[in-house]
C-alpha cells in the first residue's frame, strides 16, 4: 500500500496515519515530524528549517525533496508507505513522480482530507502536544489529566510554536496557494479520493480497507 495524505494543517493527517499504522505495517513518513526531530536535535537541516517552520512558511523544495528521496529508500518502505505532509508543492509532486518512477513504484491512492479554515483554526489553537512522545491533546476536548503533563509518558505538554493563530493563518494561506493545486494534479492522474475530515479518526483507514489492493 502506497498512499499520500493531502490536507490543510489541522485536517488530521497525523491522526489518520496513526490509525492506519496500527493496522498495516507500512512506513509513516511525516515530513513535519522529521523536520521537528531535526530542529530538536540541532542538526544542520534543523537549523535551516527552523525559521521557515516558525513563521508557517514552507521549507525550500530542494531540502525536502532530498530528505524524502533518501527516506523512501530505507528498508521499511519496501512493504509500503504513507506520505503525510509531502508533497506540498507542484515541484515536490513532480520530483516524487520521478523518484517513484526510478524505484519502479506506483502509487495506490492520494487521499484528500477535506476541512474548512474555521475548523482548522479552532482545532489548532486548542491543540497541545507532548514534547517527549508526541501524544496529541486538546484543551477543550482532550485535556491532559494533570495540566501540562503527559498522561502517557509524564513528559511536558506544550503548544507547538506554529500553533498560534497568526502562524496558523499563514499555514492556511500557503496551503491554499501551493498545496491545493495538487488536488487537481492527482485528480487528473485518477488517483484522488476525497474524504470529509470530520468523518472520524479512522475515515481513511475504513476507506483503505475497502480498496482491493490494500495490504499488498
Ligand atoms: P501542518 O500540516 O499541520 O502544517 P506539518 O507538521 O506537516 O504541519 O508541517 C510543519 C511545518 O514543516 C510546515 O509548516 C513547513 O514549514 C514544514 N514542512 C513540512 N512538510 C513540508 C513540505 N513537504 N515542504 C515544505 N515544508 C514542509
Ligand atoms: Zn508523552
């Protein structure tokens, strides 16, 4: 199973991916997670990416493309992968086509998580995340039992520094301008499936289970 998840920030790509991963042994490739890990570790890549991320801008295409290219060649991608947060621009999509062609791999589907901007702003301004294990909380719907402390691992629960309203609005603008055109791009390749992001944490998993080639 080789799929791409496309959706605005806050559409729940990561949550859907978590659900899919529990059922299918495929590599979950989140470019946002890889970048955040690099920022945390203080690598050269992380130092370069930090400012873009904090202002809600995209990290330059060539950096991201090189990162994904090497990631796709790691052994755990042999049985399939789920790309979360990549591609995000037409240039990235075209580069991915080329990478996959060279590797002799075909995509099964591109799943678009449909959500409106106001829902995104509501979700992300109230989102919190564990600094240590990545568990997601929400101050309204799923608060940590003890404020600021992760139920799962005891780590510190914080607000991502790109989850403040002005930055969220930038991320949404970037999404509409640069990433939304990919919906047409994949539609024309007959790969696109749209689902309502409000359909539950496992809408994508359910959809994949219905597709015939799933698990291969
Ligand atoms: P979200 O989808 O909620 O905005 P991500 O965790 O996917 O969050 O990404 C966080 C940030 O990382 C983005 O705002 C951007 O700066 C950077 N980033 C992630 N993926 C890409 C990508 N494919 N191309 C460029 N920048 C990216
Ligand atoms: Zn935790």
